[in-house]
């Protein structure tokens, strides 16, 4: 199972990012546990400079804007 964190204040782009992750995981048949990180302190502590941001299994893989579908699938496959 992959552990994915979505960093952001809970805006529409953050929600869309979470949906994209769930859809990609379903297409790939991968189980994911998604945690939403909305605390400004926690976001800053993770080194995130712009949101939404995504980490997979503890590695920050994306920050700022919606992620690309193809790259999202690659992050989940690793």
C-alpha cells in the first residue's frame, strides 16, 4: 500500500489532486492511503513552498498546481 499526502489548505485544486490520485490508483489497481495535510505549520515543515503538493511514501514528488496524470501514475508505480 502506498502512503500519499496531499498538502494544501483544502482548496478546489487540492480536492482535485486528491481525486486524481484516487482515480489513478484505481486504474492501476494500487491501494493508497491518502492523508490531507492542511496545517500551515505541517506544510512548511515538509518543505512545501506552493500547494497543492504531493508526497508518496515520504518523498515529496510535486508542488504547485495540478499534477500531470502520466507523472502521477509513475509516482504511484514506484
